[in-house]
C-alpha cells in the first residue's frame, strides 16, 4: 500500500479523535461546571467551556500537527 494513504489515514483518525475529545471536554466543562465566578468574573462553567478548553485544544492541535502530521507529495510517484 502506498505510504501516502497510510499517513493520510493516520491523520484522519487523529483529527476525528481530537474532535471527539474536544466535544466531550466542552460538554463536560459546560454542564458539570459550577455557577461560581471564575478568575475573569464570569461563571466558571463559561470560562472552562468557552475560554480554557478552546485554548488548551488549540495548543493540543498545534502539537499534533507539529509532531504527527507530515508533508506528503500529492503527485503520483513511480
């Protein structure tokens, strides 16, 4: 099998996994967070689900792209 397809499959699986983890983290922090005020003066559930989780996942996505994804040629190789 062409290694390009293997790499593309690996990257697609990682992307799907990151999406599922993000959705779970967002839902858990939104629905399990309390109504207490957080550091920014907003409700804690809002700070977690709309500020901290996205920032954390931006960093996680950067790390995954930096260390797991590869540039692959799109042309046919012989």
